[in-house]
């Protein structure tokens, strides 16, 4: 029996790639020197695709993929992928949020503590000799008793809340609609920010959420507030955030994501009241391997006619939405 053809927009981790190579015939678009020519030649034979949230998959790409059945994405975010076009084409789509929420929640906690307790500045106070020369570092405000607002209470948001509770933080959240949970619900990001001392952003990227955390939200969080972003750089109005951090309308920020990656705005990186991490929240060997394995397992389930493990779009859903 011949192997099914799979198009690789972005390669998986080595262990997962070895499994894919054994099971399928892989067509390495990621290595092609002429992308359009490669798609035109190899695309029509491919029934599946492997990608990640940093690799674009557009409506034009799909024109070269008339037999595509499933796209398996090895990341949680997928704002570079035209999901609406996948739905229209009746193509199933999976991502890997289920594999990474613990690491992302750990990073949100790390950034919250590091930002609120001035870890970077405190480190410099020691290494520069300022401690011995100028005396102790200024007193700060503790975490216990503060209010933490979670913008986007999905699996990652729930995991963040679970880490915040033992620290004595009060939890609030904002979603499209309330959830069955004990936390305080706020219908808008601005109302949540006004209530919060710490605002953690965990919403998906894409056009619907672009610059959702803008001037109104930032000013509601205020000069004593902390903004933590482990979502996507696009969800925050970055120029407005930079201006607010610079002039004191926002207290500080802990950021894992940026508008321009991997070369963030130099005005942002020069600020003294930011703690920055290189979009590495899920960056552990264990989690990245688990994410890649989900790509393999979702493809296997689809071609065996079994339910997808981590669907964003089921085939039945995609076809129903085009009727």
C-alpha cells in the first residue's frame, strides 16, 4: 500500500519527524527554493499538511491543495493560518494547546513575580556594585492580597489561576461569556483592567483581537499596574504600551511576546520597567516533544477514521459551515 502524501510547511521535532517519515511521503515545502513552483507541482497530491503557528498558510496556498483533508499545527497559536478558508474547503484543523498550558502558565507566574519584584533591576543592583555603594534596593509591594485579572480564561488561563491562588491573589477574568467558575467575571477588558493590579493576557491572536489591549485598557490598569502578555504580540497596542510605560501611565510589564519578533522595538527593550522573555513560554524539550507528538497522533487518528485528539475544526464542522 502506497504512503499518503503530506506537505510540510514547518518541520516537527526530530522524534515526530522520524515517525512521519516512516508513515508518509513527506514533501518539504519548508526546504523549497521556489515555494510557488513546489506547491504547484506537489500540492495536488497531498492529503495532509504539517505546520506551526509561525508558518503562513493562505487561501492562495489552498488553491494548490485540492485534495487536502487535514492540517496539523504544532503550536497553540495559529493567527498566520487562514482558518476560515480551511473551513470553507472542508479541511480539518488541529493545534496543540493541550500540550503546553502548564509551561505557559509557569511562564506567566515567572514573569509576574519577576516583574512585580524587579528581578532584573535587583540583579543589576547586585552585579553593578550599587548594593554596596548605594545601599539596599528600595522596598516594593507584595503579591499577597493583590487582584489578578486573566484576559482569556481557557485551559491556560485556568492553569494560571491555579498557580496564583496559593499566592493569595484574588482572581477575576474576562471572556466572551461567563464560565462556571468561582472567579469574578467582567464583561469587558477595560472593566477587568480597572479592577486588576495584574492583568495577564492569554487570548488568541488574529484580526478579532488585534490591539484589544489598547490605551483604554492600559490606562484602566494604571500607574501601579502590571501587564503580563503570554499570548501574541498583536493583541496589545505596543506603541501605546511603550508610551504608557515611558510616561508612568502603566507601572510595568512582563512580556513573552512582541509585535516584531525576533527583533522587538528598541524603545521597548530600552525601558527599565519591563521584564522580557524571547517567546519561549512553551520552550522545554518535554513540551515541544509532546506538541510534535500531537501532530503525529492527530494525523494518525484522522486517517484511521477516529476522532481528532485536539481539534480546532472537525471535518464535519467544516463541511457543515459551508452548506
